[in-house]
C-alpha cells in the first residue's frame, strides 16, 4: 500500500460488521437499513435489467435522472439547476466526494474538515496529495455545536475547500442557521469552495434541512453531494450525485470519468422514478426513523447509557464517560454482549474529547433494535 493510504488501514465499518457477523451480533454499527425501499422503485430496476438497460449510461448520468434530480431540488428548496451542466450522477456520494477533491484541490493545498468527519473525506484528501485540517465540533449540552472561531482560525493562504456535513454523521447534529451563516461568511470572505455532504437531507427529526448552497453567496462556490442510498433505502445501489455550477462540475467530472467512468445503468431510471413519485414514501421513512431514534434513545437511557441528542441521520451517540475507550469497547462488544457499535474517536484527528463516544445506528427493524438493547441490558 502506498504511503498516502497507509495511515487509514481498513475502514471501521468493515471491521465492526465483520465482528458482528463472526459473533452473530445485532449490528447497530454500520449504517444501512434492514428493510427495502419503495416496491415500485425496485420493480423499475428489475424491469430495466429485463429490458436490456445493461450497458454504459452517458458520462454525466441518464438525462431523465439528471432532470429528476434538478426538479426534486427545485420542488423542495427552490434551487434552480441546469440538468445538462450542473448535475453529475456518481457512484454513490462516496465517488462524488472523492472526485470533487481530486478534481478541484491541488496537491499541497489544505482542506478543512469538521471533526468527527466521515472517514472517506480524509482518505480523499490524502489521495489528492492535499492536507487536511480538522476543526472540532464541541459539546453543547446534550448535543454538539460548530466552533466557529476555530473554523475561522483554521483558514490559511493554502486553504482551498471546507467540507460540511449536515445532518451530520456520526453525531446526528444539524448545523444551525447561525452556524451555516458563519460557514458561508468565511467561505465568501476567503473565496473557498464548500463541499456540502447532504446525504441525510431527508432524515431530519426536529427542524428541516437547509442546503448550504441556498445561503447568500454560496451557490457559485458550493458542490452539493447527495445520494439515493439514504432517501430510498438502497445503500447497495451506489447512485449519488454532485450539484454545482458548470465550472465546478467540470472539475468533478474530470476526475470521475477516470475513476468509474459511469455506473449503475439499470438503477438510474429506478431512482428517477423514486425522485418523481416516492416522496410520500420518503416522508414515511422519515417518520419511521424519528420513532426509531426515540425508541433506541429511550432504551439506551433506560439501560444506563448517557445518550446524546440526535436531530437527524441514522445515528445516536452515547457517552461512556472519562476513562472508557470507545474503540476498545466496540472491539469487545460483539463478542461480550452480542451487539456492534462504532467508536467515534476514529473519525477525528484529536481523539481526546471523543474517546468515550460510541455511535449506534437505529435504521433497523424495531424487533432488531429491541433485541440489541435486550442484550446490552442482560449483560449489565
Ligand atoms: N457521506 C456520509 C456522511 C455518509 O454517511 C455516507 C454513507 N453512509 C456517504 C457519504 C456515502 O454515501 P454513498 O453510500 O451514497 O456513497
Ligand atoms: N455511511 C454508513 C455509516 O456511516 C456506512 C458507511 C460504509 O460502510 N462505508 O455507517
């Protein structure tokens, strides 16, 4: 393995899911739902394969899907996007993120990440030969807040990009209007690109999602990334997209064309169908997940865990307290208690304050959540 990838080893998701399988544990680690997406959407995908849509789609994605993505953004947020030049279909949000960094950040420049950060951001920055600078979320009551002063102080002459993720994996935090405003102000003041990872945009429980690109001065400098995975319960389909003004999309495409060229031909019309016709299903999913957040949070509290606030995503965190190492805890949990979780400290460059924080995923059937908690309680 090359030096720039050596520090990353294997992903925590692979490690914890492997432990879960080996020990027959209830997997509350890796975030994927254990039930299917809208039946009609699945039917469209099957029909596409049967009808022979099995060759390379166009490089930017099928025109019908790109139009549906633009129309969906317009309907929900009022944003106006040209599907011909400002929408790029990618192999999941993961590829959109990697291609955005590879295609738009020169080697040696700096990319600011908010920690804890989704693991692929750091790897993408390393692959690009750029340098990451991690700015922490800080504890704010039972939740987390962005340290705006630290963000401002992290900007240097070398900064090229800020990566923002709201709703936030792994904490379930949603950035407030003030925090988003501060990010926008800093980005505009220093002429920075913002990569906004909004894959959990639909999965909000208390307040609605606000796209970073909708803030004043931000449309022209923001690459918005989202995905069908979390909207329609199809994490294995790997259909994502990047949205940005044409010159930025051209940069993302410059890298994307040599990473995968294209992907997922029969799934693209299925996602197009879902974007156009399954909004009620998505609203049902949001409500179900809200119930699951409450169900798991309350059960964890009853089991004696210090449970933190989750305003969105699939995840709720617990604080095991000073002196407990979350990584060590999660490595032992599948064998000792038959449950898997994910330690949050591995998503940081400064693990100190995060050492005792562990993430559990509630995107599971209620009986699975209940069994997970039953096992945690029985072992206490
Ligand atoms: N960003 C975040 C914050 C995620 O949690 C995930 C996956 N769970 C991704 C990106 C990757 O999305 P995809 O599966 O569409 O590649
Ligand atoms: N996004 C999911 C999570 O955070 C899964 C990520 C993965 O397996 N790469 O758990």
